[in-house]
């Protein structure tokens, strides 16, 4: 392995990674600061309704909460204070959703639910999409293959929340087989017990199914396209001429070569799960990052919104970086500096 070429490649990728994160943080901060509206409005209205402050003391409290929420000072002052708090203390500031709870605490609470729901959904849809897409591409002339391809093209264009609504109508309201809302039964306390785990699975089935049904169609179509392009390669014709069994050709030559770009796409997709499934989580009242983001946007909770967006940026860029760092072990051109 040419160490200098690999070292230059790694240093370049790391520099791009950190510069991109810095630029993304800056753009996100400035974008949210340009949103019209008063982030303190909902908080002060809530305090006033609870008689937490009087009219005479209102301006003093406005100044106090403006300072606490990081909205005091000029935009450059707010920016450097915010970046310093995030980088050195992992402090996104207090949230408005559950004031004065820190935003990072709300995000950490919601993150496992989103990772559990979307992480498993992405992996399941990827596995089924690869297998079905490979078989459909391999037997592309059969009526079943054409029917599945047509179905996947149509289904991949349907938004996840529409599929979720259909599943809700069928399995929750009509057949009453599965629960409508929440991530676990309301009568259970979160604990590592069989009853609670089964409750999570039961409540997560419909939102996960809505995501899988749409996602598997996309994976299936992309895998089919890769397989069809591979079928005309010389090495495949040579394998067929040697008289190798069709099963071996499919798994060891066709599917194996289609797998590498799909692994890259899978890693990027796993990076995007931190975004949450906004509408699906909201529809099922699922306590993930998507639902938290929708709630935060509704009351203009800048600290929580920025925290979720910044974590999403880091997750996606980190997934991309790990892929880039793994490439020298796969692509000899990078090892030789070609």
C-alpha cells in the first residue's frame, strides 16, 4: 500500500469533513436567525396564562429569557457564543418545548426512538430490496418481474405518510389489530421487560411498515438497474461459458457486484435517520426526533431546531467520511494515488 498516497487522501477528506461541518453550522445558524417571528412569544404567553409574571415585570423577564435563550447581543455575538457552547459544552441552550429543560436533553430522549424505528426500517427495507431487486433484474423478461417492477415504480412515488394513513385505516381503525398512537402502551412504565418490549414492537409495527413499504421499492428499483447493467459484462458471459450453475452466477457474480454501490447508499441512508420521519412520527405520535422537530418548529424553538439539524448534519457527513476512509481498502487506484 502506498502510504503517502493514502495519507494525503485521508488528510484531504478530514479537512473537507471539518470545513463542511463548520460551513453547515454557520449557514444553519444564520438561516434560523433570519426566520421571522418571536421565539419568546409562546413562552411569555404561557407564563402570563399561569400568572407567572405581571405586566410591570414583563420587560425585565423578557430581557432575562432573551439572555437565557441566547438571543441577546448582535448576530456575530450570538453565533460565537452558540458555537462555543456547542463545541466545548455540548450545550444547545434551553428548549421552549419543555422550558427550562436543555434542548440536548430532549434530543437525547427522542434519539433512541428514531434510531430504533428508522434504523431497523432502513436495514429491513435494504435487505429485502436487494434480494427482490436482484431477482427481478436477473429474471427481467418474466411476467412476475415486470409486474413487480411496475408495482415498485408506482409504490416508490407514494409519500410515506399516505401509506401510513392507509395502514392506519386498515389495521388500526377497521380491523383493530394494531394500536393507533404512541410508542408503547400507556399503562406500562419503560423497563427492560418482555411485556414492554412486545408493546414497543406492537406500537412500532405500523410506522415501520409504512417506511419499509416505500423504501423497499426504491432499493428494489436501484438494485434491478445495477443487475441489468451487469448482465452484459464479459466476465459474466465467461462464467456462463464455463458452465457454472445459474445460482452461483447470480450470487457470486451478479449480486456481489451490485452490492458495493448499495452498501455505500445504505451507509448514507443510515446517516440520514437522525432526521427522523417527520410526518410518520407526527401521525403516530411517535416520540422521535421527527415529532420533536415538528413541535419545535410550531413554537419557533430555535435551540431545539438547531440542535436536531446540527446532529443530522454531523451524522450524514460522518457516514460519508467513514465511506471515504474505507475506499482505499477497496479501490486500488486510491492506494496508488491514481
